[in-house]
C-alpha cells in the first residue's frame, strides 16, 4: 500500500467515525398499523397486500371500553388504550400468541379518544388528560410531559419529531426521544385554564361545541401541511385550519389559512391525499369535500346521501371510500382533479367503521349484520363486491376500526372492549 493510499484510508476512517450516525435511532412510524387511521395522513391504507381469506385466530376483552383503533407495531405487539373501572387500562398484547399480555399500566381515565402510536422500535406514545407519555417496549415510562387538554392520537412529523394536538386546541411538537417540547407551542384557543384538562371532554365523541378539537389532525410529509378541525368559542360551526410545519425554523408551526368552505363544518378527522395537495373531509351536510391544502379553498364536493360519522379512506390512486356509521352505505368516490365522481355504491352494506385498505385489491370494514350483529367484511375496492365475510361473535357496542399488520393479520375491536384478531387463511 502506498503512503498516499494509506493516508487517504486513514482520513476516510476518521471521517466516518466523526460522522453523525444517530439518525437511525430517531422515531419513525412502525411498519404495522402504527396508529389510528394508519398514518399521519389518516389514509387508513397500507401498502401491505391484504389477505382475501382470513381465519379468526383469537378474541379477548379489555374488560372496559374502547374509543380508538388498536395500534400494531413493527413486531408482534398490539396496543389498546381502554377505559376501565380499575386495574390496567393501557395494554400491550402479542398478536401472534393468542393475545398474550406483554405488559399493561393504568392511565388517568377520560382519554379514550387518544389512540396509541407505535414507532419503529415499538416505543409507545399515548395521551391522557393533562399529559403526554411515552413507553419503551416494557411498561416503564420513558417520559411524561404536561399539556393543556387531552392529547389526541399523535403523529410523526419527521424522524424524531412528534406532533401532539390536544382537544382544547394546544398544538406542540415533541422530541420523541427526550420528551421535550421543540419550538413554541401554539394555542388555537385563548384563555385556557391549564389546570382543567378535562373541560369539554364529554363533547368530543359527538363532536360538539365545547370540544374545540374533536378529532386528530392530518399531516402530509409531501407538503409539510397540518390540517385540523377547530370549533372556536361562540362560533356556530367548526372550521378547518391549515398549518405549515417548518423543520428547524422559527416558528416551527405557522398558521397559513382558515377555511369555512365545508358545509356545516367538518366532522371527524381530515384525510390527506398521497401527494398532500388535497385534503378530504366529511361535512355535516351529507357531503364529502375536497379542499386545496395550499389555501383551504374547496375543489369539489359530492352528495353522499348519508352522513358519515368516521373519516374516509384514501389510496394513492385517488380512490376514496366514504366513511361509515349508522345508515351509511359502502360508497367509493374517484377524485378526477376537477371533481369527484361516485363510481359505485353498495346499498345492501351498512359500514359502521372507516374502511381500511390493504394494497390495491382488498378493503376491510365492519358492517351491520342483521338487527344487532356485526361482520368483518372483505371487499374489492374496484367495484365493491364482497370477497369474504366473517361474523364477529357476541359483538356489542360499535366498531372502532380495522387495523392491518405488516404480517397481513387483521384486528378489529368494538367500543364495548372486545378485540378480534384474524390471521391470513
């Protein structure tokens, strides 16, 4: 080896040793169904190819109530944030081992709307009234920080940065590893009492006026836009607001626009398109609305003929499946850019949950079965025809959504706390 070559090699090694290699440990979403509605865009879709045929693997009760989807991690963990009379409320189970409990703990009750979030290392992030918490893959708390209100389901903005929005309108960005606030929190509602984090919680589930932010926001990494609904004090109806996330800048979050375009105001969480240029949201006028994320102006709206109670699901090809709820119909809408077109409707199917999409060929929803029963319906998004249907034994309450794991397992649960896990058949 020549002296020049040896010198060059030493320089390269020293450069490599001095390089910042910490990025690989920064929090990113888990490869499973990381949080409610799957991702930060609330798309309720995954690139995992869905299984058309399933087999019921196990069922288990949280011995309480659920108001948010279960989250599925990068390994075999499932997390549920339950509301229970006593004992454990936050639970982590093993999906491939008959729901065996890995660990559990008790959160301050009243925060069932806050769905848990898994990062790629299966660290868990979840809110309770007045605080945001993080757990490692064991039950010991990594960090806990006070907030004003109940943190809704958190979102990962960028590796290591966590968006937390509370029901009282406080918006914060946390360093996901250290649990410290990055930048300055934004208060969307003035005059809040920081000691009264439970005020208005009863209005959140029905999305009424005393709950300023009743649903989790949507974020697009493509446009760096955050969109959420806000019911301002003394207003007749909620509005939508758009905030731009500017990593490393001041301010970190900048309010860009306010929109009153949605008829009757938005209902449930907004959903971002794959390119981040459009946000879809249910109006309180039985219409699905599409807005420009650059300015909040309406692109188009479609009369669905029913009032969805849950968000739509959206895939990169522009096919939207409308949300579910009592008297809903399984309906698909195509975004043609200048307008929305209803491409098919199933009048014989009453979806009670948001449809979850796996790959391009499979969708899942929980539909009404008879007078009071529920069925996990597997359907083809191309035309809505049924691929399979699996009755949920002894299901009561209402469904809180369908989660699809990286291993193609499908998990759904009801508000009365029953969890159903299916494996590919």
